[in-house]
């Protein structure tokens, strides 16, 4: 479950096709599968202002980077490549301060 303002979004399944957003969010938010940290990890990308909420795939405790804890490092690198294609303006990681995606060091 994700809490957004006064709304609760419940995500079902592990594939993007099974995830349902309320209609008021479906055009403004993309759900992206980002396995690596864990099998069912997702990111939220706001299409109108290009903000990326990536959970624990990325962190910015000392510097922006892939999280130290990964279930599948090759999948994490593929997920990072997928996120780079979105060209987000700002990234909000699971841990640490927001950053620009081009600052990530692998």
C-alpha cells in the first residue's frame, strides 16, 4: 500500500499489468517494476513534473548509488537503466536525500 495525500493505493500482483491505480492518478503516475533490491519492487514516476520515487533500489546516505542490499544485482542494474530512460528531474530514494539520477555511481 502506498499513501498519497488522502488516497490509499493498493498494488496487487508482481507485474505492471496487475497493478491498478485509481482513475485520478492513472494519467499522472506510472508504476514501474524495478526488481533488484527485491523481486516485487516498484517505482512511482510522476509524468507531469518528472519526479521518481524509487524505494530501496537507490540510496543517498553518503552518495547516490544502488542500495547496498540487493537480492539480484544484475536485475538492479537493468532496473537502473530502465529508470534512466525516464529522465526524471529528481529522485526520491528509500534512504537519504533526493538527488538527480545522473549523480548515481555504480
